[in-house]
């Protein structure tokens, strides 16, 4: 779920922020924001992505 952030949106484009933005990006004090992305089996994913890339050619 996301909401339109009026302060950064224009009449031609929306700036969408998630429900967690007030405790992350919009936090009013200095803070460090970390994000981790875990890929279960990177070798298998790489093989699958390379196959998809070949199929697109």
C-alpha cells in the first residue's frame, strides 16, 4: 500500500511513498537507513536470468 506524497508530487506526476516512510525516509532526525536483499540460491537464479535473456534475443 502506498500514498501520494503531496509535497513532492506535481499535477502531472505522483510521488508515491509506502506506509513505512514516516519511520524511514521521512524521519525528522538524522539516521542511517539500511536495506538488505537476500537471494536464496544465486547460482540457480543466475542460470534462470541468463536463460530468460537468451530467450529475449
